[in-house]
């Protein structure tokens, strides 16, 4: 039995939707942590910074060292707190 999720299989679409949901959870977490500290003006900057922190392709390689690890949930928490206090 073939267990790969490829082609037009229903589970491949469900897997894509689940991956997108987890991708969106990180910026939403960062944005609403910043909202609880700094108000509505902090939501979008924290969401944008959380997306950038979770996309290693957008990191600039300093000194030739490429960053390949996203910040994830912990990065979103730190970004939300930092931007929340910055906006406040």
C-alpha cells in the first residue's frame, strides 16, 4: 500500500491546509501578545516581524554564516513582548 501523500489525493490537500494553519499560528501569536501589551498599533508590526523571524530565507548572512533555523513559537513570544513594549 502506498502511504505517500502525492497527486490529487484528498489527504495531500488536508496536509497542505494543516501546514498553512501552523504557518499562520506563529504570526498571530506574536501579534496578539504585542496587542495585549501595546494595543492595536502593535499587532501588524509584531505579525510581520514574526513572519520574517520564521522564514530563514529572509535572514541576511552576517560574516558568511547562513541562518537555517526559524525562530518559531519562542521567537514569536519574544518578538511580541519586544514590539509590545516598544509601541507602548
